[in-house]
C-alpha cells in the first residue's frame, strides 16, 4: 500500500478504469484512449452528469473533506467558472 498525494493509503490498482475512478472529483474522473484503428474509448466511471452539469463533487473514496476544501481554494473553480456548483 502506498500513500497517495491526497493523504489516503492506496492499494495497487488493477486497471486504468480503477485508477480513473479514484480521481479526486467526479467531473474530472474521465479518460480517453485511442485505439490502433483511431477510434476513441471514453472511461467515465462516475458518468458525465457532473461534467456537463458544471458540478464539482469530491470523490469520497479518495479525497477527505479537508483536502476537498483545499483543492477548491487552490483551483479557484468559482472564480474561473462562475456558473459552476460546488458539492463537497
């Protein structure tokens, strides 16, 4: 087990999907892969609702409430995107 940047112990992850699922906010937990035939595959383990709904919601599996508040302060979401909603 290794400590993550966000202060939580993290077991080894078994797949890219597992890794993306533990990103700190649901709206940013997205990945795109490019196949050899130039097709794209989207990885969105928590769906796309938060992204398209302009909502920042913490991933409780990975980020504490304190870390979430610090990230909100550092990222300045509401300054950069006035219509974004924060749901800690």
